[in-house]
C-alpha cells in the first residue's frame, strides 16, 4: 500500500529510509512545539492560552504535513514559521491598542482572523497557479543561490542560537574562548555567568555529534544524521547529569502527558474575534495580510526550491514537479492554524535534515506529521532533545547545501552578485524571503542598467518592485 501511495521504488527509496528521515526531521524541529506557544503567549507557560497554542501547533503542523504527503508526495515538513510567530505576537500587542482592550486573549483571537484571511488568499492563489508562476519568475541564477544561502542560514542557526558557539549579546561575537582562543574566554564567561558551563557542554557535544555524522556519512551509512544526533544527545544527557548535576529528563517527570483539549476549546479553537477584527481598520488589515503573505510566500518558495535542489528533485529547468500541491499544503496548514489557534504555518527549512537522511517522498512528511500529533500526548519527550543534537544536524546539512555554489556561473556578475548578497542576507536577516527579495532586486538592477532589460520577465519586475516597497515603506 505504501509503495502505491508514495511510489517509493520510483523515487529510489524504501520504507525504512523514509521513516528514519521523518524521525530525523522531527528531531531537528521539535523545538517549535514548545517555543511557538512561548513566543505567542509571552512565555505564559501552562496558561489556558499557552495550552491552546501548544495543541494548535501540533495539530496544524500535522495536517499541513499530511496534505504535503498525500497531495504533493514530497518529504517537506511544516510548522508555524519562526519570525512569523514573533511578528504575530507584535501584531497582537498592537491590536490591543487599536481595539482598546487589556485582554491579550481577545486581541489574539482578533489577530487569528488575519491569519485566516492570509490562508484563504493562499489557497486561492495556489489553486489558480499564481504562486507557481511566481516561483517560475525567479531567475535561474537566483534560484541556484537559494540552496547555498539556506545552507549558510542553517549553519548560523546551528552554531549560533542553538549551540551558542557565538552570540551578539553584549557586543560583537563573544566567541567560545575554550575552543577558539583565550582572549575572549573571560568575556564569554563573565557575560553568560552560570550558563557558561552549560554552553561549553552544548558546544563540545555538538562537535562530537557533527564528527560522528560526517564519519558515518563517509562510510555510506544512510542513517548518519539520526545516529549522530543520538550520539550527541546521549553524551549531552550524561554531561548534564555528571558535570552540571542536573536531571536531563526532568520534563518527563514534571510535565503532564494529557493533552489540554479543554483549554484549546475555550481559548483558540475556532475562537475568531470578528467584532474586534472589524475595529482594526481596513488599511491596517490589508497591510498586515500583505506583509504576512510576502514573508510566508517567499520563505516557503525558498525552502521548497532550495531543499528540492539538494535532493535532486528539480528538472532541467530548475522547476520542482507538483510545486502547486506543495504550496497548497502550507496554505491549508495556515487555515487550519488560524482555526486551531496559531500563526502562519510554513515549510520548515529543517526539512533539509530529513532529505539528507534519504527522505524523498511524502512518507517522510507523513512520519513527521504523525509524531507531531503524538506530541499532544508525549510533549515532554520532545523537550528532552538537546540543542547540541539539533545543531550537529543543521551544521552538517548546511555544509552540504553550500556545495550548490558549484552550479553558479561566477563569470556572470548578474548571477554572482545576487547569490553573494543572498549568502550574507539570509543568515543575517533570518528570513529566506527577504534574502530572495534582495537577490531579485540586485538581478533586476544589474540586468536593467547593462542593456539586458529584455532578459527580465514582467513578473520579475513586479516582484522586485514589491520587495522595494516592502523594504523601504512597510518594513
């Protein structure tokens, strides 16, 4: 049955590989299960709203992945997008002022109406093939740079926010002195205080996990990424118990394994506050919907194109088969997210880890989606996956995606400059969409002022103009 549904042999894969890939993807993105409700509720952990968003995160992500699995048969995972969730929280705070309420939940429910509209717009655009045409409008040179730029962003996430090898807190990059020199050791230790020892453990086990992945991959072990993550996890757990004198499995004993369905029903499930939404003002609503759409659209497009490129899923023209269905999956996920109680659902860049583990079909996405649903019951298990394990996988996959630079024509400045700008813009901004926008603008300007205006499609001109307006007027 699985062969018939997912065409495993045609995609040169098997059930075992797909299941391992799905588990690998889950482990690299499990952090979103707790982090998303934290960001959307101001870290009001355990409150009814937090519980509702937690449930919504698991359910909306799973349903989006199920659509990805059965409609598109692609191995990409989905969840509420990072950056978009933080922006949503800011929007909720602004709505509180606009509708004159001190109740965060009331404003939250009004903001869900905006996400609902965004999702419906995306479904319409996907069905009408508009989003697919936007993908086609991205010049091949820019498309070739998306995967390497995502690789840079993955390495930045793995080394920075996840592992803490460096941090911008308190000034320019406080580097881990124990690993990269004594000059900054004192600064890092003084800045982090009691958290310094934990960071040393995370960095050490991250590198061990990374080397395990590389060695196993060189030996041809298909589950190299997952095994490396498990190695980093075990060493990190042992280090926490032995050196930090903490219990790495505390979440298993202090958290409830019962899904907070009642809290979700009372706070977020179909709790659209249309009366509050009507008070926001049409211009503000349009601006917010357009902003959400632009960021989500290009984040999703970039992730799909970049990851598919690494997996060899693109045709000779650099296009991915069933792109329409893949784009429809995140649109459905966003509508479900608004109905259950979370911000925009988008394709996760961490999908690249599952692809690198061998995932080639929707069975990978289905596996990850099922685990997300199970997390409504076993969320504490997701909480014990250490950052070191996630970082090992992200850095390794990032390195592999950077190799896509070999396909870039460095003799053509109209291709080289946009790619170079994306390589720095993506990790610095943390936004795939914004980086693509910068690449499109650079490509258009260079072509336009070097007598190659005819090489630019009308839609590329329009997209470049939209991003210019977004960057300088909307911001």
